[in-house]
C-alpha cells in the first residue's frame, strides 16, 4: 500500500468517527418529560423518571401506557392492529409512539423542545 492509501483510510476513518460523535451528542440530550396527546390535544405530561401505568380511555377505545426505566411503552391497546404495542419501548426524544385508531400520540421531549415549536410565522 502506498502513502495515498493510508491517507485515504485515515480520512474515511475520521469521517466515520465524526458521524458517530455527532449522532451520540444529538441523541444524548437531557431528556425531560413524556407528553401524551389524545386527539391532538395534550392529555398529560409525566416526568421521565416516573414509574406509572396509565389507562387512557376515549370513545375510540383504550391504551395502557407504562412509564419505567426512563422511557415509555404501550403495553395494551384496544385497537385491532396493535401497531402501537409493536413500536416498543422508547427512551430518546427522536422517538414516538402513535396509535391512530385510538388517536393517541406519545413523545419524549427535552428542555430544548420546551421553547416555541414555531420556527416561522407568516402573515
């Protein structure tokens, strides 16, 4: 191998290490709370460190949400397809759980997300 090959391998290694570093810092923000929305309205906010099991009832059906181990999951639902259950346990702010038939949306928010979510307001 020549000197140019070693330089190329070194540059590619730096790019890969940089990508992993950026991904690590983006996904390890200070997680703050769990927000549960029902029919596009905030149902309730929970602390990420809580250990609770919540039954959310609506006219469409019900979902049982379990908060534990700094994350959240849906463990039971009345919807026919059970996609919300199969989405599993989430712990990062980039993840969410959605149950379309029951109109439930669960997301994890960070301190950065508590600022206004509106980036641009047009008139």
